[in-house]
C-alpha cells in the first residue's frame, strides 16, 4: 500500500510529499520545498529506502531544498523532465526576482518523459504524465491512485499561465485531455494547497469544472 505524507511549509506554501510503499519500503520525494530535518527523521523512523527525488517542474519554490536534501540522501536519483531544464538553470534569477536567498542546485541525475519505464516503488509503477501549460516541462506523477499534480491542477484552481513558458491553451489541454481522463477516485496532491480528487475537480474546478 502506498503512504503519503505532506510537508506544506515551503515558500508560497509549496508542498513536499514523501511517498512510499509500505511493503518494500521504497520511497520517493515529490519536489523539495522545506522540512528537510522532519523528512529525514520520518525516513529514518519508518526505515524508508529513498530512491528518487521527483521534480514536478523547474520553479525555485519546488526545488528550494533540493541541494540540502541530496546531501542528506546522496544515493537518491533526482529526476525531472528535460523541457524544464532551461527554467531550472535560471533558478538564481527566479530567486532574485522573488527576493529570496539564492539556492545552490545539485545536478539532475536523470531525465523523465511519458516514455520513461522502470520507475517504480516496489510493485507500484510511477507513471509520468507530461502536463505543460504552467511551464514547458511540467509533469504529474501517478503512483497507484495518487496523483502528484505540481502546479498544473490545484483544488478548485489551476496553475498560473503568465510566467515564463506558461500557456493557457496548453494547461487546458493537459487538464481536460490528460488529467480529467484519469479515474474519478484518484486523489490529487497539488504543489500548493489542499488535496482533492479527479472527480471533484471535473465537477467543481473553477476553470474547467463541468458544474461551474
Ligand atoms: Zn510553479
């Protein structure tokens, strides 16, 4: 069974998720925003074997603690989509624009796309869904019935499309034609804010919900 823990204390409330399979104890982090010591404690307490750090997209608030986390867990593989590398490489500029202390970035160990295979936690495959619109290389990760939606889909809302690489038509296509095609009972864990479900967002999302 997959377990999910949330750490919502990043800049702008950006969330890090610790997700693991309670049989094999293989785990991953989705983004690295804050709470490095708390996450380290939890990983040790539960005996989790952290395999991956999966980045949803290249905005500074989602990778703010990546370097510190990689120092704590040097054997993890940091993975992201290639199309957001230009954004990630501008992280100092992003930090300067936001007026926060610059972050040091570790190198990315591997690139992911929808064709990536053999990414798994125990028996649970990790499916990569490319969802551009908030940025060019944004992805969602589907593990069992849990979707980690980064800044593409939020509870009742969607990610901004006015930042570098953003495009409203693209996010509309990603959400309506990819995420809303997933099973209704999938739980959605966004990069900011509360969790939701595909079924709820299909009905009530303020941008694309059928009941709005
Ligand atoms: Zn973002």
